[in-house]
C-alpha cells in the first residue's frame, strides 16, 4: 500500500531512483502466450528518453531495457515479467548543491517531512525518471491490447497558450507518422512548428512552460470499467494524475461540458441492427464512457501538465533548517515536458485498459 | 475487484440499487474509540437528500440512516461499521416505460452490454442514489479528520457559465454558514442568487445544466500521499471522477497552470523557524501537494459536472433491439446536480484523506 | 485492510457483532445472471444455526436471511449482493457478568489490548456468530460452482479421539444424505453414533471437546490456484484457519506425508488420451493440487478444531485490572463445535474456489 | 492478483525463474530509516543456498544478493527496495530430457494446463529457487522486527519419523548457535545426529524423505493480527503453505488439540499488575494467539513438508501427449528439504509479523 503498484489484474510495481543502480518494473498478471516484442518495447522507451532533440533535456541515457523473467522463447508465460533499465548517466555532482536546499515546487521538502530521509540525487524516487519503467510496462500492455483490437494514440494538443485544432482523421497510423515527424509530437504540423519555436524561445530564456496532451482510444469494446468507484474514467484519471507534473484530467466534454445544458450535451444513439457490440451516438460528449463503462465509441481524454519546476534562473527558497537560501539554475532539464510525456500518457492508458479488460472478463460467466 | 470498494486502510464498500430495499455502506478500518455522532451523519445526508428546494428533484426520501454494527456505547470499536439507508420512495412506475429503451447519456446500454442483465428501476446501481452511502461514510471520515485538525469545505463555484469569484476568507465555519444560507450552496451570496435564478429558468425549460464545485482542505499536515501511483491528488482525482456526472478534475493551478511558465508557476518557500511541520509558500499553484505528497499548505481542487442527462423533452434514442425509439421526458429529476453534490465532494475528499492519513502512519516507525 | 474482507474477485465483506442489531455480508464480484436460490441459502444457514439438537447450544436464533441488493428478478446483476441476518436472541444478560473479566482462551483480553475498547456482549465481533454471514455468502459461491460442475462435501472425521474411517464412496449426494441423517454430521453412521454419545457425555460433564472436519472437492478443473503465494491450498488453508477455533490445516497427505519417502509419496500419472482436461494419478497424496494449482483430481483437506473455551466449570482468570478473578460456567454453549462447523468449512472452501475460478480466467486470453 | 505478491503494508513481489537470468524481489512498504545490513541479508541467503553439505543438493549457486534501489547511505528511504540474485548455475541440460515429460508430483502438468506454455528449465517459476527471494526480503523484515524487540527462531523438529524433543530453552541466541552447528538444523544435537544419518542413508537409496519444522516467535506484543479473515495465525498459515512442498500447518495445540477437552485446553491467565502489555497464562495451548490476535505469549507453530518429488529412481509417468513415458532419476536434488527450509519458514514468519505490525498501527489513533 506504499503506492508503487498500479492495476489489479494487470498489475505493475515499479522501483528505482533517478541516480541509483537501475530502475525497473515487475508486471504481474500479463496473460500467458503473448508475443513479447522487445524491439517495440525499446522503441517506446526511445520516445521518452532524454536527449532526443533541442527541446528536451540534453542528459544522455540510452534507457536500454533488459528482460529478467516471465518470457520464454519470446512469449509471456503467465509469470511475473521483470524489466530492468540500468542507470547510465549518474552525474550526481549536478545535484550536489541541492543536498540541504529545498528546490521550489519540487518534492524535496515533502520527502523529508514524510520519511525523515531523502535520496537527494536527482530527485531520487520523485524524479520523472521513474516513468521510463511505466513506458516499458505500458508497451507490453499495448501489445496485449493490440491483440484485442484496441489502439491508443496521444499527442500534444497545447503548449502554453498555443492550441492545436481538433484532429479530423481517424487513421491512427497516419497520425502517428505525422506526430513522430516533429520533435514536439503534435499531430498538426503547422501547430507543431509554432510550438517548437515557442519552446525553443522559452528554453533560451532559461524558463519552462506547461502544456496539454490529448488521447484517443479506438476499438475498445463496450463493457470495460467497473461501476461505482473503479469507473473507467476514474481509473484513467488516477493513472494520468499519477504522472509527474500533471495537474488536471478531463474526459469527453470535460470542463467545458459543465457549461452546457442537457439538451446540448446528450449524445443521441443511432438506430442499428440488434447487435449490442455496435453502439453509435451522433455526438460523443460522453467520451466513450457512460456510467463509468465503455460504450464502444472512441474514448477521449485530455491531460494538463504544469511547467517544469527546474528553471535556469536563481530563485529564493529555504534550506532544511528553514533558513532563507538561494538556488542557482544548473543542470540539464526539459524546457517543456509534454513531447516526452506523450508516450507516458499512452502507456498509462494502456495499463488501465489492459487491467479493466481482464477485470471485465470476470463480470459474467 | 468489482469496483464497489474505495480506500485501502479506511475502506468503504457500498451496496444497493436506486429502487431496491435499501442502500448502505460498510466502513472497514475506522480506528477504534472515535465518537460516532449520529446527528452529524444525518445532517450530512440531509444536505444531499432529494426534495430540499425548488432547484432539486421533487422526489421525497428522508434518507434516514441506521447503524447496524461497529459502534458500542457511542464509540467505534475498530470493527466494521455498517450503515443502512432504507429506500422509501420506490415509485418504480415512473421508470416502467424505460425497461427496453436506452435513455441517452445514461448507463442503461452499457450495463446491458457488460452484464447481459439490468435492474432498470431508476437506474439501479448506476443511480446517483448510491452516493448517499458515500456521504454517510464520509461523515464518519470527517469526524476522524476533525480529531486530527483537518477540515474540508466545498461549494459551488460555477453553474453553466456563471462563475463565483475566488473566496477571500479562510474561516471555514463562516463560509459554511453562508453556503448553507442559499439553496445552490455557493459561498458567494451574490453569485448564488444569480445561479439560483438561472437553474430555475433552466428547470422551467425542462432542461438541465452543468456546473463546478471547488474544494479546500485546511489543517492537513505535510506527508500525506504515497509517491508514484497513489499520489494524494491522484487519489483525490479518482475519488471525484467516481462521482456520477463528473467529467473533470484539477488541483492547484489545474488546466490554467499548463499555460504558465515555470518562473510564474513556482511557489517560493518562505523562511521559517526550523520546524518541518511549518511550510509556507508565497503562492500556492501546487494546491498544497508536491510530488503527490501534502506540504502543509491548503489543498485545493475543482470538479466539473456535466448536465444531468434526464431532461423533460422528448428525445430520439434506441431500444434494446437497436431500433429507433423515442423517450418522453417524465419523472422527477434535478435540473442541476451541483447543489446536492457539494457534500458528496466533501465526503469523497474526507475518505481519501482519512485513508492516506492512516497509510502515512506506516511510512516511518 | 482491517481484515473483514476475503477473496479478490469473488470478494466478501462481513459485518456485525454477536449481540448487535444484525450481522451480514456484502458479496462483490459475483458474476451476473446467476440464479439466486434463496431457499438454498436459508437451508445452508439452517445447518449452522444454534438450537439444532441436544449436542449443540440451546440458544435459539432462526437466522433468517434477507436480501437487500444485487439480485433482480431472481438473478444476480453483477452488482454487490447484500445479505442481512437480524439478531433475534440478544439475551445480553447472560454475558453481563463478563464485562470486566477476561474469559480464559477467549479473545476478550486481546480486543482490549488492540483497540482499548470492546463490545463485551457475547464476544462481540469475535463471536463465531460472524460465521453465519460466511455461510450465506458461501451458499451463493456454491450455486456458482455448481454451475461449473464443482461440488464440495465436508463431514466430521473425528471428535476427541474417535476417528471415522476414510470414505469409500464417491457419490456426494448419497454421502450428504447419510451425513444429514445424524446430528453430528459424520458420513459414517456407526462412528456418528459413537461421537454423539461421547459429545453428550462431555456436555453432561459441563465440558467441551475438539474434533476434525474433512473436506473433498469434486469436479474442479485443472488450473485453479495462482503460483507462489496464492497457491490454491494456501488460500484454502487461510480460509480454514480464519474460522473460529481452528488450530490446524493439512491437505493431501498432510502431516503424515512428512513421514514418507518420495518413492512412496509420488503420485504416478496414468496414461490417457491426449486431453489436458483429464489427468489421473494412481494415488492422490497431492490432494488434487500440484505446485499450488489444481490438477483435476479430488481436492482433499482436513481441519482441526480445538475444544470450545466456554465450559460450565468455574475457572480462575483475571479481570481488566489484572487481578485474580473467578469465572463461573453459565450461558448456553456448544459442547463441540464441529457438527455446526461442517457447513462453515464448505462455505469457506466454496468462496476460495469461486475466487480462484474467476482469477484463473484472466491467466490466458 | 496473479499471486506473486505477499503482504498488505509490508508487501513483497517476487519474480524470476529457476534457470532465467535472475530472481529477485521488490519490498514495498518497508518503513524509512531502517539500517539495512547487507551482510545479514547475505548470511540468511547462505543458510538456504544449495551445496551446503552432503545432505543438500550438490548444485552450486553463490546466491549473491545485490541491492538496486530503496536504500541510501545504508538506510531504507521508504521507497521500494529491489533485491536481485543473478542465476549462476544454469545447467539447463540437466532438464532437457523433461521437456515433454510430466515429472510425477511436480507442477509440470498444471502449468501447461493453466497457461498452455511452460518454462521447463528446472521447474521455471515453480522451482523452490523462488524462495531465495523470500529469504532476502524476510531478512529485511527481521531487521525491522528486531528493532521492535521481536525475534523468530525455527528448527527441524522431525525428519521422517525421527522426532526431536520439545525445546526447554528460551534463549534463542543459544538455540541458534546449536542449530547452526549441525547440518540438519535441529536444535537438539542428539536428534540432529540421528536425522543426518537417516537423510544420508535415504540419499544413498536415491530416495527422499519429508520432515517438519517448528517455529517460535518471542517478544511479539499483544494486538497483532486482524479479526475475522486476517487472523495472525491465518496469515502465518497461508505464508507457510505457500512454501514449496508444505502440506500442513498447525499452531499452538494444533491437531493434537482437537483431541482435548476444554477443561484441559484452556490457558489460565495469571494475575498481574494492571498492565495490559503483560499477559501470562500457565499453559500456552493458544500458541500466543487468541481470536486471531497475538496475546503477548510466545507464538508457536509447526509446518509439515512432504518428501522431495525428484528421486534417483526410474518412474512411470506420462508425456504432454498423455502417453505412457518413463522418467529416469538424474540431476542434483535435495534428499530432504527441511535443513534448507528452516530459514524460509523464518523469513515468511517475519514477513507476516512485519506486515501485521504495520497494520496494527492503524487500529487506533
């Protein structure tokens, strides 16, 4: 219950500190006989790794994943899959000056307050480096979901106040290709260009900026999600809010939906052949989820990220003794977290869906 | 894992359908020797019950709570506390016409798709009536938190596009009094007046409207929340998203924070005596939570509710055979859910905090 | 985590004190569309209820079960099933003399030590009355298992040193009939007669005596049970050890198996058509479980019950102040618990198997 | 829920196959600021490792443990502790002949039946090699418990029908020294000698033999264990039954207790100063546990192990096609598992007690 596990039936446990020996993840409950494509897992990690482009941190980590257990002759065996990512770039001296100083809007103080001890090297466990383990596990969840016909696509929808138009296309492969052709990972090339320019200027200011990521899930059958507390969107919300720097989550009509009337917001079902597997509504304010359960339409949600707290400016703060202190901007950090977070959002969505898929199997015999 | 329980150490399980015999809740893990004030629990339920005012549903339920176990001579004993709320107003005939028809933007279809069977009377388990059980349990969580000096206050911050100004006061008792003096439960009287007028006009149109609820937690010590997946705000987010009709959650700077720069968003700690229990920042974009762990500042978050799906208009839809069908507006429903949802938001927040309080006790010996 | 829930996917939570308003149970995760036969549930409770015969307690409780939720038109809906058993015979005065006295080998002292408060009426939550709720829930698990072709049969194999011979028959219906024809619930009529005489003489001495219950599960497919920690027999063992007065559990060859050599103990598989669903061994020392997973053979285990602690003799003890005190034999108690415990053993076995059945569904897609 | 985790608050997850890259364990919930003594952890592993003596398997594995996370400057930080034990001796060819053959009384068949796939090298996940991970985690639990004044001691009480007398001494350090002076790990030297001779003769026969391990816990305060399902002895029982080859568990008076009368079995409390922390009974049939909760007396239990299934004889069996097949005795296996299992029993007991210790903290504020 110390919070390092996620999911019930498709369950992961992550471990590792930013500057320790390694980080990693155990997946318990991955169904047997799934083809484990290590190249795919690595390619997902490559989308999150540092040092990708001029608008990400310049730290270098290859983030090479190793498999320790649970796979035999290329297939999952039903036993725990352990994935290990050794830490290569442990340049702790970058952080040596922060031993006794609480960086503004970082977790330094709260770890001390909670545990009375803190691995101060690079944020220790509070570092977003932990999310690499999620991406590795999420890649396996994606392989499982793909087998079930479920696909997930996320991209950057805003950086600061620069907002991308809604996507028209339903072709996720095409969108993925467009997204990966630009370093900010926005599927609208014109907006992407604008975003990149903006992040670059923010970076030159030694500053950072927030942004938003939108996600769509296609091919999800009706019936996923448990009523009451473990609603599908509640699990998705928790998953997203557990990602470093996330401050908000909305699905379907979201916050804007609170301004509408019922007569505007209701999604009208379209007549169909009597096939419960096919359900279509004219609009999709519901975001593919009714009463917490998927209805077969596209699942849509959006995630808001605050700006990265580490800036290259000098800032006032306090030290562990509560005294005034100054922190100088140093190190190699992201000016904007969303380009690297796209694959994290997808990974967490995949983990939720894989888990709810298995849970749904037990609803009826 | 069927989703009817919430919390790890302070854990509730709810049961009951809208038009069944009763609804109720089991609280497992409430610490022993807590004074159980039944009048307080009932007064909380009264804030959620139907038929309170002209802007809520006119259904009548006294929602009288009974205690079945776990309390001896007025005190909790450490054993499960069972609370029962018998259903009085089971006027099922209001719903008889919906047996085979899927109401737009309701959970009717997905329950059929998931379970192959559905208690169609008043929405069965998907009805917001289930939240009465949460309010009863949340009241006990509030009693526990009050003992620890933690207090929770929520109010309606918007209805449609009518938005209340930010609260200036820190006096929760005074705010509570103001809030309870108007039927929409907004702590700003002028805005409250406007909201009530608007909801009443929407109601006369046979329509409904969405809104938002803001919540603040005061007196929360630093250290609550578990790193990585069970971050305090992730648990709060899941709790809120599990409430019927909620489509969005944000804490601290929220969605707006994604538009800011790090140099604007960072909360600067103020120098203090060397007391880890006291931590103050000049601003509070963090919403009282850093790295998923409370820092001792006010915890702030906001919840968006979509408009109620049941409207008094005729709507196109489909029946269980997938054929076109029409649903006529009937029954007694809320034109806007937020006035009655304020106490639900507080209850779910209380359940999260009580749970994380107990979990935090195990972090260090 | 306060220990009042059992199971993962087919999960129960019990509540209620011996002399409170009611006891009950919530079943979360019972698959939808199961026929809920209330007569069967009641008939199971009747096998556990007090006052059945001269060798059980003479307390009278009809133990009439009510259903509050989760069943619609006779079928489970997939939502929580709440079962309530009101307490009728709350003759608390029988227990008034024990308020401050710790009865030898009862839980009085440890509840005070743990919680600092204790519902002393009839043992409160520590009373075996709680097991009625398990029997009710177990009855529903049995209905589910029967649908899958799995049947469970337990009977009394020993009372004191009187031991029944091993059962020859494989006809569970016939054995059940024989068992229910005698009040001690041993399926060997001659031994049953001897046991009854013995218990009656012990009762006349104002004393009590222990015994053992054996259980067999037929029709269980291969594959139930999770490797490593949640082995099928580990879950069965925990289930049995959680029953009041149980001091030991063994399966298959059990304690006697520890005296054998591998060459004696190994069960030799018999050649068969290439059908993984059929696996037969010449012997069954394994008790139907290999590596924690069912192999399709009969599952067999045995449970040891200590003698009931309440005797009709005066006993030395201490009071809450730690002073010497004497307790006088009073009240209406069982001279031997095993006749009423047979159905509890079956219920707990059913709950484990239903849970592991659902869990196994998620092992492979 | 795939069964590779154990514990609620002090929770471990193990991974790894017998002949994979490595095995390991994640400990989530170890309280912060605990001194992590790596030498002690390694010395515990050394007691379990193969190749120790003539009466254990002659396989060689140094079982060297590495720490990957969760420890900073020698102390636990409250974050997950990852321990890794690389597999050195992966002589898979010893097992090559078993690819398609189901070894009698092994888990080969059930893994195929459950998962449809099986890592046949050395038993894969079903190998007792997995217990090395438990011993490593249990060593950390022991360090935590020692800080709380709780100590655990197990030794071999029987091999085949050779039974050691009950221990008279209460000096666990002295007993530990005696135990470690003989290779069978029985604290009675005369019996130890006899056991060793017997195991050696069994080994020369190419056969194996079962045995029993007894365990005592000293210094456990009253109050550990949760009522109803998570009784202290139910958790201990599950823990022990989850160890490979265990077929029975009993605590306190155990199976023999079922033959006694209440007037013999009741433990009479001794008058004391009014200190709830001190509770003494004249006898200890309860095994230190009443109503599932520790009472402060010594906790005592016993565990029965079946004989190892791998024998050096030729045996009849079937292959994956269900055809008759013969298996030849080969490889390097233990003639008797109990000498190496003593430290596994202690480790699992430590994990249960550490978990229940933390859970008990949340019972009362």
